[in-house]
């Protein structure tokens, strides 16, 4: 708009300038013709009577030139007005407005002109005598309002055209913006869902670069999807294959451990074997659980109306032994109720109790694992008219802000988690379980202060 404004301004100025040059040229031609007529009078007068009679010359010249302008004037070399004619009528004693500067300029030998506010052009030109002296100044007045009218017309056309052009350009820019930003938004949305591992087909109905980009993205999404599926299938197969030998190893380690009563060194080794095979069994079981999730839809899971208070209480009781090892206390409380109150409001959710217990146990396990000795874990249950909210808060090592999102990914462990063993699957399993029952989890944490993980489930 700005550059367009500048162009319009420049064009307007150019029209002004070139129109004036044209009019100036016209006036010069007219002045030349007038000068010729004037000199004719001078020459005739000289030939008829020897001495030039100024008064007579002026009268004759005015007679001849009176029709050449709205008003014509003749001055002598001392800038005195000798005579004038208005609308073709010769007036000898008028007091018109005289542009002295123009007359001076004419006496020095060049043209000069002035345009008044009422669009009258006063044009002066020198007239030479037989000695080539600027003896007279001839001035004529031309009404150039027609010229201003034409200029206004041109300006009107120019501005109307510019207005139309601006409207057109605005519409065109809007169209271009819509046509380029809309598909870019589609591509952007696709990349965002890809980053969340939600692969869907991307298609733009166009053959240009954006269409090609969409096609490339679509192919990339498909390949990534296939690759991830393949990876999951691989993990699932391996887990299955490992299950049987692992249970054999576990069984034998238990047998060896229980049978060894004398050699303390060996007993330690067998205990270690047993512990590690337990850990591996747990890992395999979790992997199998995840691959079961990958394959089945939520409709295939057994769901029953479950009383959440009792379930949480049960999980907390199960975890107590583990907490005691680090002298950690677990408090379960329902908001608006005393801890372990007998008459708690019963709150139900449609879930698979085994899986939800597993999820909550995973969170409590984390709370114990990532807390120091003698700290406190608080499990709090709240409910709204539509939701059951379970919060598991600890006073442990916390999670750094930039890792908060990633800890919910499979196999991701935070940098400060090396203090405890783990495979990085617990939270992702918990997330998947909760999402299967149309809920979600939320992790809040402050490094060194503690972590609170919230499970939100719809009420039954
Ligand atoms: N309560 C917590 N306090 C501090 N860090 C936590 C807490 N819960 C989870 N984390 C961080 O999130 C990471 C992922 O947790 P997740 O439960 O998925 O795996 P894990 O505990 O390392 O292993 P697993 O649960 O499979 O044995 C952990 O490694 C830890 O860094
Ligand atoms: Mg864990």
C-alpha cells in the first residue's frame, strides 16, 4: 500500500510537470506568432512615416493582436503599460495587476509567465525593434481552466484505477494467503500428530511443491508407522520367546538359593541371580502388557464398575512392605474425609481393577524409589461430579522441567534416576492403562522438592 501510495504521488507530480511543459510550449508558439505580427506593425509604421510614433504603434499592434488572448498588454522598455485590450476591446487607461518580475525578465530577453489562483496564465514575451533592442514587452492572458479540468479528469481516472487496483490486489493477496497458508497448516498439523506418533494420511489436492511436500510427508508417515509397528512386533516376539527360558532360570535360581545353606558366598550369588531374574520377569511382563495394548482396542478389555477408595487402599497396603524398607510412610486420604475413615463416600469408575491397580502401584513404586529414607508419600483421592482424581505425591528427587514430557515415553529415564533401578516403562504403562479407560495422567514436579502424579478417570 505504501509503495503504491508513493507511485501514485510520483505519477501525479509527473502529470503536473509534463502538462505544464506542454502548455508552456503552446504558449511559446503563440508568443512567437504574436511577436511576428507586432514586428510587422513596427516595420510598416517605419516605412510609412520616418519617425516611429509609439502611441500609433501600440494602437495598431493592439488592433492586430487584441484577439490573441483574453487580455493583451503592451509595455515599453521602462516597464510602463502603454495600452491593453480586454476581451478584444482596447482600453487605454486601465489599472490592471502587473507582474513586474515577468516584464523584467522579458526585457532581459526571455519568456516569463505566472498562473493566478483563478487559472489565468499571464505570458510575457519581448519584442525587438530594428536595432535588435527589447523595445516593447507583449503580454497576453490565457484562461487555462480547461487545462485544470483535464488534469482533474486524469487524476480522477488515476485514483479510481488505483482504488480498483488496491481492492484487486487485496483480494488477490487474501486468495494467495488462503491458498498457501491453508495447506501449510495441514502439513503443520500432520507433523504435529506425527511427533505424537499418531500417523495419518496426508493429502493435498495440488501438484505444486506443497503437494509434493504433502506426498513426501505422507510417505514418511507411513514408513515411520510401519517401522514402529515392526519394532513393537519385534519386542513382543522377543518377550514371548524369553518368557519360558526366563521362568526356568528363575525356578532354578530359587531352587539353588533355597538348597544352599553352607556356602555364604554362593548363597549371595544365587540371591543375586534370583533378584535379577525377578527383575527381568517383571520387565518382560510389562513389555508383554504394552504389546497387548498395542494390539487390542479398549473394547476388548474387561471393564467393571470399581470402587476406587477400596482399590487405592488395597494397593497402598500391598506397597507398604516396600515402603517400610526405606522407612517411608504412605498416607491415603480422601478430600473431605479423615485418613482411613470408615465412612468414606464411595466413588466408582468403569475400569479393569487389575490394570488400574497395576498403574497406581507403578506410581507408588516410583514415589518410593525416587524418595529418600524417612520421607512421606501422600495418596489423595478427590472427586468431582464427573471425575475421580487420584494424586500420588512424594518428597523425592523430582524431575527436571525439560524432562517432564519425556518421562512418559517408553524406556525414558531421567538423568537423575540412576540412584534407582528401572527400565523406564512404568510411567508409559500407567499412561496407556489410564488412557484406555478414557482418563489421563499429569506429572507435576520440582527438582529436589518432590513429584505429584495425578490420574484423572471418568466417574461411573
Ligand atoms: N516420583 C518420581 N520422582 C522422581 N522421578 C520420577 C518419579 N517417577 C518417575 N520419575 C522419572 O521418570 C522416569 C520414568 O519412570 P518410569 O516409572 O517410567 O520408569 P522407571 O521407574 O525408571 O522404570 P520402571 O518403572 O520401568 O521400573 C524415571 O526413570 C524417573 O527418572
Ligand atoms: Mg517406575
